[in-house]
């Protein structure tokens, strides 16, 4: 699947938890989509995509994901912020964030992990996480707390576990950089994405096809009644 296509489908899947404001950022891993609302709340189209040179995997591979010092964590944040700078220069979303006209939506991965850690869940609970809000001071606080954990502590944490223990710090650094470049103030968490997006896309196509068939059948029905 092409990246732009997967992003559009991910947006469709997460859009149910987003407010219909003027613009929003959709954060999935490190892929950023700037969205512009067009007319009705659901009539949206992607205005721009970015796939920076850094990702959770490449950042963890470059800096390590087991033992991360505070200085190393800061270097990771700075690296991501530098990778986002050209996108910000091209689209100028920063002033929208400062004016309160931008919102941020994060799907799966790091943001759901942070939400689970913040809520001190004994085990991950999608119903508690999906749709919740995280303000940026909380994002920074929880990110720094995770970054200070030992690898063993991350492995044993019910909302991190062995599958994400070596990648979560890189994800935290990426998210913290996003919050710095676009100071929206808070983000909304969505534990949904491609799977729901595919479902919603298929449902939408079905409705459009049924509407088209109804329009084509209407004149025929009219003539038969005449």
C-alpha cells in the first residue's frame, strides 16, 4: 500500500474521535499529515504529507533503545525537530497552533502507550485510552519518566512490554519534538487506524454505489409508472 494511501485510510479510521475544527495534525509513528477541513466536518482531504528521514526504528537503531541517558534523549528530540523544520517552513502551521486553530490527533503506538502509563493502568485497556486527551506538559512528563526507566522496567510495564521496550523512548522523543514544533497544547489519542479506516472506506464506497444505483433507477421507475 502506498504511504499516502495508508495515511488517508488511517485518517479515516481515527477521524471519528477528532473534533471538526479548521485544521488538525494526524500523528502516526512519525508520519505527519496536515488536514484542512472542507465544508462539512467529514468532507476532508489531506493537504500535505511528510515522511521525515527519522522514524521510531531508525532513531532507536542510531541512538540505542536499551540504555538512554538524558543527554542522549535530548539529542533524539533535537534530531526529530530538525527533520520537521522543512515541513513547518513550507506549510507554516506553527502560527495556527499558537492561535488555537490547530489540533493534534495521535493514533496507536507511542500515544496510546503514554496514555496507558499516564492512567496507571494495570493492563492496557483500549476503552480507557481511545478518545482521551493528553496535554503537552503531561506528554513531556510521561515521556521523561519512560526515558528514565531501565530497559527491564519497560519490559515489565503492562502498557509497554517486551515488544515496545526498545522503541518506546524513540517514540517519546518524536512526540516531544512534535509538541515543540507545533505547540497545540494537547492532543487526542485514538486507538484505531488502518483496520477501522479500511472498514469505513469500504462502507463509504458501498453507500456511494447504492446512491448511484438509486439515482440511475429513479427515471426507469418513473417511466414504468407512467
